[in-house]
């Protein structure tokens, strides 16, 4: 009996390890460089040609700023203060997305919060960014649809997990775009990771599997179903422009949207999940 129980425990443990196993396909922590340099293989594109672009800094420099951040070591920074109106891309090297298992992109992102100074108004800077996945042989042309886009409040570090399984079998580059953030502060990015299998926690996997978006394609209404409360829905067209829609009782009215592809950025259960929707 003892041998049988021991065998069951061993098999169960090995099964758990197998189920939760994951392979890191790509990782960038920016810790290999001396600021302001970028790691070898990381590309930049200064779309607004103002001479300001992504750079690196040490997270220790945040100690005198407002907010609480979860960064360690070095990180990437794109400035938007002092009259800047950024349109800056940070681009990863080519990444081969394997087929067969869930592949997830994760990263840490935050907006810089300036410290409060007595006698001066409190600034509540908000940073806007988008994430694109483009073939390694292609380039950004301005017509691509982001897989994720949002505006974040400053002084808080957010962890984002995005599903890349739709790109299985392709070699792609990931584009982080900082834009629509004139006269704000700065956007900070760190710990970019692409993982095959088991990268999402149980609660995150549950959220994604529980969230239902239907019908797709749709010509009039898109319905959202989730066990968690749906707090917000932002919709972006294929150019990355936010479009106005109404969310009423977990129903989004898309009747006035032109035919095409859209990304729904849905906030529920404390997480933001992106879903591609086709308006027919």
C-alpha cells in the first residue's frame, strides 16, 4: 500500500510539473546595458522625428518620484514631458512563435508620476500605448491593428499578459508604441517575456476562458459574458484610433461602426483582456 501511495504521489507530482512547465522563448530585462543604451537587437523608430525616443534608465532613479513601482534593475523609458508629443516604437528582435501550446507575451508597464511640490498643482499624467505583432519580414505601415491598447494612470506598475497563440508558426517582432501622450511625463517598460505553455496563473487562465465575446462577426451588438464584473470596454479600429461605443448591460452597440476589424480591450476581474472583433 505504501509503495502504491508513493507511486501515486510521484506520478501526480510529475504530472503537475509537466502541466505547469513553460519554455521562455524570449526575454528582455534591459539589465545587460549601461543607460541610456538599448540592448543589442532591440530596434527603435522615432516616428515623429523629434529626436527623442526610447532609452534606458536605472529603476533606482524612481526613488524621488511619486507613486510605487515594481521595477528592479534597468528599464526602458519613453519621455512625454516638457512639450514632447511622442510617437516612439521599441521593437523586439524576431521571435519564432511555436505551435501546439498557448504562447503568452507578458510585460510590466507604468506611467511616471511626478512628486507633489507644495504650492504647485498636482499633475495626474496619463500615458497611452499600444502593442503590435508584425511579421519579422514586414514593417509598421500605420494600418495594423494593435493586439492591445490602453491609457494608464501614473504611479502604478501594471502587469499585462497577452495571448500570442494566433501567431503560431510565424516569426514576428513585437512593437511597443508610445503615443497620444503629449505633455505628460514618461512611459516605462520592463521584463518583456514570451513564454510557451503555463505562463498564465490559474486565475488569469480562468478569466480568459470565462470571458465570452459573441457573436463574432457582428453587425449590430456584441455581447460580453464573464463571471467577473466587466468594468470597462475600450474599442480601437485598425489604425489604433479609439472609437466611441456604448456599453450597456454587458452589450456593446457596434451598429454605427464601419465594416472592418476592431480590438476590444476589456477590463474585468482586475485584468485587461484583448479580443479581436469583426464588424460585418
